[in-house]
């Protein structure tokens, strides 16, 4: 399957695609890929935090996160749909 070009704002396309394949959102993948390109992958990995997988969150927690991100049309979505929306924002 050919990889999509994430655009000129992403500085490490390979890392970006790896993170997207692992389920990270576009925003998070771009942020990590750009930080890795600027400071080096090992420096970014050493400084990185930890976040629980969306699958481990409750529906209410997912909806709260969607609200924080100013997403719309999420109130009637089920858990899987919410996760997809959060990852694709």
C-alpha cells in the first residue's frame, strides 16, 4: 500500500507514518515527527510522556477529549466511532 504524503509541515515522513499506523492522531504524529527531526529521535523518546490508549478510556472520557479538541458531531457516536474521530482529527 503506498504511503500518503503528510505534507510539507511534517519533517520526518517515515516516523509520522509509523505513528499513524500505530493509531496516533494526525496532530500527535506530526508533533512527534517534527520534534524528532529537530532534536533527534532518541532525545524525543527520552523526553516523551505516557498516555493510555483510547480503547482504555470510557465513552465520557472520549467525549470530554473531543470537546477539548473542539471537535463537532461526536455526541451520538459510539466508542469505536469516537476513537476513530479523535485519531483522525
